[in-house]
C-alpha cells in the first residue's frame, strides 16, 4: 500500500484502502502478527488520553508538463473508547505547500463527525 500505491499502474480505491487498514488494525493481513504490530505502532501520529490517531501520507507527482496537479493522500484510523473510524482522503495539490494540509484536513473531518468525542 505504501510505495506501490504511488505508482500509476496500481490503482486502489479509497474503499479498498480502508478495507486494507481495517484488516491491518484487526491483525488479519497475511503477514506475521509482529510485522503488523510494527506497522500499527509506526503509523501512530498523535495520541492523547482516550484516543490514538494512525496515519500514512503519500504524494504522487504528475510533473508540471502535463498540467495536472499532484495528488496527495492520507489514510489511517482513529481509535477511541474501543471504536475505530477509518479514513482515506485524496486531495489535488497544485502547490507543494498543499501537502501540509492533508493530515489537518483528515483530523478536522474526523472531529466534524464527532470521532474525537466532541464536535468543535
């Protein structure tokens, strides 16, 4: 999912990404439990009492010559009170500075649906 998903020859939908993450979070991928636990641990980007946020970002460049904006994505899940909210977000990034918007946007969307326990 990580490096390979940036290759234009491999297409994976947001739904497929979320299903992959669900299987990772449940330890149901065809890899050792130790390997899956390592990935779960290194995807933690933020934690506070009562919740843990997992994320992995990516960036696919198209090159200025074709006139397309780069594609940025962030996938992951939030764990709180025994529940999980999975997400996959893709954004067009016409400016490299847009890369910094991926995780804050995902976090804001999770907050908007009350996943952190309160709405802003």
